[in-house]
């Protein structure tokens, strides 16, 4: 889109012989850091939100585990979606107290559902005012809610092909609406929150162009929904109509946005990964890039 209001700049990249997928950006409660993951390496990085072009620092690694979405709890702890293996994954939500020790010691918050099934692939999460966590499980094809007072997670929606990104909209510090990206149908769904852990379907977007590609979601401070999709970053109003879109700058291979996190009213971070192309068929997931996005006006 030649008249897009969005522009992007690559501020960091990581490359090796191993798979890379940058994911899960989350702004710290004091607004000073953006934490994000290199998913397949299980590594969490911290980026200086005030000097985002300074290389990020590695703060923790799950080693043999994969780590995807991140979100800070009201307690100040960092919640993470963690899972193991692509064939038969075993997943959990975990918490890290970044200030208690160096390196921080992870604690499993929940790993089973109310039907006594193990979580498989927790992908992304959003936290309400009571530290309840809404999260997607891509392999279980469900949206869950975990009440911090409960030992198990309750499925609250299961009519999705491949649930992915998730975001909450607040009104007067209370979570009122839930947005969920369904990669399997390449669209976004909106729900009303009746009470914590109980939702009612409201509407859904039209399918976006990239097949099985819609990924992370982020509400801007102005109340617009930013959507990471295979070919571009899209902007929607809260009725899920597209109002803007723009691609990331392209590198060797095909640069794919994966998730989004706002730093302030006009600036946001976009995580990404590379897909192979006809001209570069051996490049899949071996390079990942971090972008700084700007709303121009």
C-alpha cells in the first residue's frame, strides 16, 4: 500500500545453522524493556525500549524447550507459553520472577485442563485484571482461561482450526473484549467477556490473503488492532475492518511478521522469521529479524 501510514526499520537480526523464530514481545510494566523470544531456541531477550536500536540482551534460556508468547502478570512476574517437541508436544504456562534471581527460576503455573488433558502447544496469552490468563493452544485447537486460584485451565472456545494470537481490550481497567487470531481460517474473531473466563462470540473479520498465516495481535494505544500476517502487518478497527496495511522490508528469503508489541502511541516492535523462496530455497527459519515500526501520523 503506497499510502500506508506505517513504516518499518530492521533493528536486529539473528542467524545460525539452527532454526530461528522471533516471537512473543511484551512490554515490561515500567515501559523500559521489551521482552521477546527466539522460540525454537527457548531463549528470552530484553530490548531497551528507550534505545531500541541497541542490541538486545539474552536473559534466560529454557534450553531443550520452546518458548513462544510472553505477557507480564499484575504481580510483575513474566508468564510464558512453553512447550517441547514438534511431534508430540507437551506444554505448560510458566512464570518467571525476573527480579528474584539471576538467572530466574521458572515455575509451572498450569499444565493440565479441567478434562485432565495435558496442554500441548500453548502459543500466545493475554492477562486480565485478576491475573487470569486467556491463552491459545494451537494443537488442542482451543482457547483456554486459567483462573490463578484454580489448578487447571478451562476451555472456553473450541470452534477454531488453528488458534494463534490473542489480545484483550480493556475498559476502565476491566477486560471487556477478547480477540483471537485463527491461522487455520486466516481471520480474527472478537468476543465479549461476560465474566472472567466466560465469553460470547460477536463477530469475525474477512479472511486475510495469506493462507494459514494470521498470527500475533496487538491493540494500539489509540484502540486499533494490529495483526501480523504472512505478507504484511494489517491494521483493523475494533469492528475488524481493515484500515491500513504494509509489508516488512524484505531480506534474503521472505520476511514474515509473527507478533507485535507497542512501546508508545506511535512506536511498536515487530518480531519475524524468514521463509524460503524459489531463489533462496535453503533459507527457512535460519534467520530472524526484529523490526521497529512507526505510525507516521
